[in-house]
């Protein structure tokens, strides 16, 4: 294993002698190839010596580079290349460290030929599949150096292109751009980084893009990260996303164009990562994007990165911030579209929870600046939510629209801002439209023919029925109240029409159809009576909206008498009042009438007639005869508070517990172990029954139609009044009077005073 050195007589290891033999005095000596084969054979026979061979070769190469002995440098790299190609063993990782050290030495040189030599060796190394991965290598220097070389300004184009790490056999290298060369460089490098420390490989890429202002054109940055995402293993792709998110946070005070470029890159990378595994970064990504969205809104409002008006040194351009905001919204939609249903639902709940809404528990900022910030935040978050919900198809509406989400969304539907209301309607439509029928109702018309529309319709499922039983009255109430807004424009009525039509197609059963007809007739009544003092356009729009929907629902029900009544009213309007039809209202220049208070009954869809014709076909005529009256409260413009149903149920509970009618007392029985055991068991059963009774009462007042609640409360009110009268008779006594007491003492007849609750007081004395 050891030999004697010819110069000093010292013992030399065999591997050193074999390495020295490949460096003859004459580089053209034919023994170089033979000695190289001997060295390779020795490395294969004794793989434990491979790391020492690499270290020794590294020492010689560094020394030869310093002495400008480039022939020996080429021999050393050739030896390393052959050893890398031939040896695949457990100790290859230690050898690779020596190899990378030597490549780095060549790349640091100012000699183009040495750079080309190191680059070509690195390409060969990048194409080797290793048996065992290594996670301790650092590629920072190589990414930085190769990126720098891609922007080389060397006069010799051939040298410039050859220095980039690309296959030697390429025939059109002179035609390649620096960006294309960098792509191949990074692809080969990231192929290695997939087995190593990805974070260390990504960091120099980010630094390079920052230093050369490559985020603003963003084309080069996007192509680089596409290479990275396709190069790393799917289970590691979330590490790249995390690096980009951290870099976006680190650049939160950079120019809007830079932040927009990072977001665009993040969008492309996230879509690729979503096809593999994004790990725990789903909500983290949306949280970062929404935080940056809020910051951008603040920057645009204050004109400064530190929150003080006109105090920033950098000029903030509002249109650039708006461009960044649109990039964020686009990214949320593109990434969410690749997520599975359950994750997409979580994202929508997460975004909705961030929308600032006026409520007792979520106070919004006051003042003009605060109002502007709240409004912009609401609009941007709802636009993001619309992007996420677009194309979302969930068969179970209870899962797609849970109460916690729907309550907040409907609360936003009653805000004064017309743009916000429109976003809410569009979001609701995107949830309901599960078969892509929305575009078929983009135009409001009484000329629609469902046989031509070719609607995609499925039978209402059990889950849909449960959803409508739980939330239908809530939806109807908000549709009705949305129709009352004075600031509505054509887009609002088109969205309302689409929503009514899609509910009829996607979620309708017989009960829902009846309720929707009642709702639309109530909207017609709203326009006719005009208690809200709506402008002429709004009133005509409501008439037209009702006509278009009733024309559609008559075709869906296919009841001849119903269709005939609807068509008769529409024909009468066409002749006498075309301003009540959508064809004259929902146009660029609507033709309106100012004499809407004189609309005759022949121009109206009559509830009695509809109830008669549909009742004869099996529909609930009693329910059709009952006008729709929404339950209106002062809390409709706020978030959800305690419902009136809970309050009434509490009153009913108190009444039942404090009833004056009590059963006769039974003698106390003897207390034994068995009686105690029975009492405990009975108390548990009674508690369960009581809890179930409370749940039924609350559910009834929350979900039942208003008319049913009113009838129930009326019956309970009369019963309660009789109970109160009994209580008054028992508890209230006439006030004692001296005269009454004296006369009674003398045996004279006693006059009873009038009870307090029967006394007649002057109006001014009554509160």
C-alpha cells in the first residue's frame, strides 16, 4: 500500500503514487491513459480510498491553477470526471465535496477556458443519478456564479455561450440567449438541489433576481421558478413556496412592481406545487397574500410605507398599487382552483373571516380614512373570494355554505355600497351554479324559451332539500331587501334574476317554487305600492324582473293555465305599458314612465289567479294565497346577533315553568338508594327531553315562514293573556282604604274598589 518517495525517501500511500502517475513530465505522454485506467481500477477496488483520492486531486489542481499549469489542470478534471462516472458507492458523497471544491476553483478564475472546463464538468456531474442523497451540500456559489456568467459581456460570443453550463454537443449555442442558457444552468443545478438543501439553492436565485431587477419584467423570473418547481421532487415543492412567501414579506416595502412580480412568480409556482404537495402552506400562503393586500391598501391611501401621510421618501403610485392588488387577487383564484374541495372551502371561510363587517363584535374603523380603508379592504377581499368561488362545484350545499360563512356573506349583501352588494350576489351565484347555467341568464328577458336554453338540470338532492329548509327564508329575505336598494343598477337586477333562476333550477322542489313565486309577487307589490319611495327606474326594473322570472318559472312548472295567465299579462304590458318589461327597461337608454302610480290591475300578475291555477295542479294553494312578508329587523345591516327565535323560545320556556296551574302535591315518599338512583336516571332523561324541546323551538322560529310564526304567536298570545288574567285575579288586590275599613267594622256593606288593571286612566297619564 505504501511506496518510497524518490525525492526524500518517505513512505507514500499507493493512491498518491497512482495519482502522481497520471501527471507525467510530458503531458503528451501516452502513459496518461493507461495510468488513468489503473487509478480508476484502484478506486473501484478500494472505494474507502475514494475521498482521499479526491482530496489529493483537489490539492494538486489548486496548486496547478496557481502555477498556471493548465495542462495538468485539464488532466485532473478528466480524472475526476472519470472517477465520478465509474464510482457509485456509499463514499461518493465525500468525493463529490472535493469535486465541487475543484469546480468552484475553476469558476472563480478569470480565464474563460478554465470556466468552460469547470462548467462542463459540472454538467456531467448534474446528469449522474446518485444512489444515496446528500442534504448537506450548498449550491449558493454555483447558482450565483452561473447566473452571473449568463449575463457575461465577453467580446467572444463563442466563449460567452460556452461558459454557460450546457451540453458540449449543442450545435446552436451561438443562437441562444443568456436567459435560455440560465434556464439550462438552473435546471441542471436544481436537479442536484432536489437531493440536497433546497433552501440554500433558492436563496441565491432570489438574491440574483433582486440585484439585477429581474422581478419587474417577471418573464425571466417566472421561467426560472418553473424550472425549479419541475426540477425539485413534489414532496419538497412546498419549501420553494415558503421561500417565495418569506421573500414577499421581506420586500413588503419594495416598489409595487417588484411585489407584483414576486406574486406572479408565486402564482405560477403555487399552481405547479398544488399538483404535488403543498403541505401546511395553503392557509399560510393566503394569509401572506391577504396581509400584503391590506398593506397595499394602506400604502395607496397614505402615500407612504410608514403609515404617515406624505411622510414617505418613496413616491407611491396608486395605479401601481392597484396593479399589485389585482395580481394578488388573480393569484388567490389561480391557486385555489387547483385545490381539493375541502381545502377550497377552508380558504373561503378564511377569507370571509377577514372581511371587516359592521357588527357588535367586529367594529370597523371610524373617520374618513378608516371608512375608505374598510371599503377598499371589503372590496378586495370579496373580489378574492369571488375568484376562489368561481367554478367551485360542491354537491352538498350545506358543506359549501355553512352557517358561519353564509351569515357573514348575507350580512355584507345589505351594505349601502352598491359594488359590495354586487360582489356578494355574484359570490352566491357562483356557489349555486353547479352546472354552468349562469351565462344563460345573463340577459333578463320575457322572450326566453327554456327549450332553446338547453339547461343542465339534476333532480333536487336530499342535501339540497335540507339546505333550503334551513336557509331558504334567510335567502328570500335578503333577496327581497336587496330589491329595495335605491342604488341598484342594471347589473344588480341581472344578478338577482340569475340568482332566482338558478335557485329554481338547482335547489327547487315544490315548496321552494311556491315560495319563490310568493317572493316575486311581493317584489311586484313593493314596486306597486312604493312605500320605499323608489325612483321610477327602480320601480320599472322590479316590474320587469318579476315578469321575466314568472315567465321562466311558468315554463319550468309547465302548468298550462299558469303559463296562459303569465303570457296574457306580458302581452297586455307589451301593448299598454312596455316600460314594465325588461326589453324596454334593461337597455342602454331605458324608456320609463312617470305615471307608475296609475298601473291598473290588468298589468299585474295576480296572486289569487296564480293560486287558483297552481292549486288545481297540486301546489299548496293556501300557501300561495298568503302574501310573502319578510321579517325585517334593525339588525339586517349588521352581522348576526341573537335571533328573535331564541328570545321567544326563552319566553315560552319561562311561561311553561311559571304556570300558575300546578298539580296537587303528593306526600313525600321515603328516600332510599333505589329512589335516588331512579331520580338521577329520570333527571338525565328529563334534561335530554328539555334540551330537545328547546332545540325544536329555536329551530322553528329560525326556519319557519313568517306567517306560520305569526299564527303560532297569535295562538300563544291569547293563551298567555288568559293565564295572565288568572294571575292578576289571584295576586292583585284592591288597595285598602280607611273608609272601607270603618264601614266594615260597623257591619255595613263593604264596597270593593276597582282593580288596578281595570282602571281607566287619562291618556296623558299612561306611558
